[in-house]
C-alpha cells in the first residue's frame, strides 16, 4: 500500500509557468526523494532531502520538507515541454526501501 | 559509467509459467532493490538484496523470489504467474554503508511483464 498521497493527481500548465506538486506521508523518515518517470519507463532521481533539512534546490527544482506536517512539495520553475512526465515522491526510513506516493502527472503545453 | 541495466525489456508469459528478470547494478553498488509498478496499484517495494543477502521483503506472496550473485547482479523470479502479475518491474541500485544512509537509488528502465 502507498504510504502517502500526492496532489494534484494531474496538472496541466503552459510552458514558462511554475508547477507545484505536493506529497504527504504517514510515518517517520530518514529522507524523502523525488523521481520523474517518462512514458512508463525507468525512474530518474531528481532530488533527495534529508529529514533534518527544510529546503533544497537543484537547478529549476526546489523541494521543501515539513516533518511536523509530514509533507513535502516540489516546485519546478519556468517549466518546459520536456518536463512533461509523472512525478513521484518516495520516503525512505532505511536504505532505499522506498515507499512511493501515487504520483502527479504533469503536462506542460508549448 | 553504465547505469542500472535490466533484461529483458519485454517479456510475455502464459499464466502458470515462471518468469525470470535480471538486473545489473551500477558498478560499486552493493544493494539491489526490486519494485513492481502495476496499473492502478502504483509503485510497490518487492525485495531488497545487499551483499548477497535478502534484507527486506515487501508484501508479496512467496512465489516472488530472487537472489543476488557475488558480482551484485540480481535475478527476480516469479513462479506460477497470474494475470495480475502483469506490470513493469523496476530494479534499482544504491550504495549502502554506515556513512551513506541517505543516498539516492538509481533505477533501470524496467522489464514489462505481460501475463496472458
């Protein structure tokens, strides 16, 4: 069963706009990771944020983590058509036994 | 450097048969994880191998089994296939040591198993 929920389930935006996806989880964690999946193939790791971190940046990506609310958000700024994909958050308590959310389908229209 | 490789890319089996899926981790990675992504069920953890030992197992029946070889590659076996086993099976690898508790997992492209 999935640990958490992601919202929205689907998001459609215009190229150049920002996209925000949210993720909630239920138990304590060591870290939270965000992944991208294109066309039902492999997962691409985007960013890992440790439980003692509150915010992390990587290029156009910004991730926040609020352990008191057991939630995280992924912001993609200045989106591009190539960002069209499914995005998943996953939590890890030990190693990389990951518990995934249901994912957000992002569509960026050019 | 080569990433995680999985074979075959696609596999079609008949109900009741056995399927064997293979995974080669990134060089130097000792941990291999298997995940199932079935339609409507999302990504679910199956198995974790590290240094040749099974470290953890997800909520799957015993007919899902696997092993890790001395070169850290891994095999996932699914016996007595059922229609519901149709899914994308993803393998991931990572380095796990006392000082690398928080390290990302690198995924392969997956094996799409279809049971007919």
